[in-house]
C-alpha cells in the first residue's frame, strides 16, 4: 500500500478534553477506507483536523508536504476535499452551475463572473459520473437528499481532489441510493483515496476495502472488514453490532 495521505499521532483538544488522542491513519489510492466508531469517537474532528478546520498536534503529510498549520484553502488546493454531514451546495444555482464554480476554483473572479458559453468537458463528464446529467439545469436546492450528496462529491472531483473525506454520505438515503453511492465511491477511488465516515455497518461491509475503528479519540483497530469485525475489542465497543459482523464474516 502506498499512502497518499499519512497522519501521525494526531491530537485535537477542546479545553483539555482530547477529542482525538494520538491517531495514526494512512489513506491509499485505490481504496475506500471506512472510519467507523460510536458517536463522539472523534471521526468528524479527525476530518476537521486534516482539512485545517481544527488545530492539532501531530503531522499530516500529503505528497511530501507537511500540512499542519496550513490554511483551509491551501489544504483544499493540495487536493484534499471533504463533505459535511449536511450537504453544502449552492441551492439556487443549477447542478451544472455548482459544478462549473467548483471547477473554476482556480480561475480569476472576473472569468468566473463571465458566463461561459459551453460547459467544460470535466463538468459534463462529472455529471455523467455522479448520475446527474439529466438534472444539469435543476436548481440544487430541489434535488433529493442523495442527489445533493452526489453533487457535493462531484464538486470535489471537478476541483481535482485526490483525497476525499466524506462524512456520513449515505445518512438519510434509501437502499437503492446507498447502493449507487457505494458503487460511485469505488469508481472514484480507482485513482484516488476515499475515506468514508459511516455508522451503517451493512454499507461498510458491502463497500469497505479497509476499516479503521475509532473509540474515545483513539484507533481501536484497523484492517480489512473481516479482521476488524473479528477483533474482540471492536466487538466489545459495538456489542451486538460487531459480533454480528464477525459471525457474518465467519459464516
Ligand atoms: N468544537 C467542539 N468543542 C468542544 N468539544 C467538541 C467540539 N467538537 C467536538 N467535540 C467533542 O469531541 C468529541 C468527538 O466529536 P466528533 O464530532 O468528532 O465525534 P464523531 O465520531 O464524529 O461522532 P458522530 O458519530 O456522532 O458524528 C465529542 O465528545 C464531542 O462532543
Ligand atoms: Mg461526526
């Protein structure tokens, strides 16, 4: 495994409370890496740290560059993109406009103001990829919940992110939408690193290449779905949930 992002000994404290307490994490291209753990385990805070939203001790290195202390926009420009538990799209703009703006993050303000006669190929290709080509002219605010998440992922893709950190992307989705999302994650992970914060164990089992379990701010276990599910400490934290996972893996 060659890591594209390496986090070492990450610590995030809030008034002396260590929400993230010495976490090591490596994300590799070609992998969908699930971050699981009970409420309050520190999953979102870890993502906040990596993306520059929460100050931390430790080290985050991407492509040989240390990112600790760097500004949010610098980290984004280095190719690290994230989504939030609630989708953040421009509700009044269409799907195509949202993607066009995300694609133009490196363009000057003036060229962004100028209306483009044709959509760039990357915007059209991305609409195909995220299944929203038919919704190109639909205002983002009227999209279904799942479609908004796909649009957000698309915005990271056109922005050239090669490390995607997705915080609970399938929350509120129906079964078919979850399945579509899982396949989309594998599609985009082909040449990128994808980390998914998730609570849904069925979804995790179906789509995880690698799993890291956080508990009380620390890494409890890390490995394949089967390895993690068979870990007694993980089973203890998840009680029934992980035991079922281990039983299912053995069956
Ligand atoms: N800004 C903050 N100030 C103080 N404490 C915080 C702050 N943000 C998070 N915490 C605390 O840090 C811990 C980790 O929170 P975090 O949101 O990272 O958990 P999580 O694993 O994402 O949980 P969930 O699955 O519920 O989203 C929690 O105890 C939370 O209350
Ligand atoms: Mg969270």
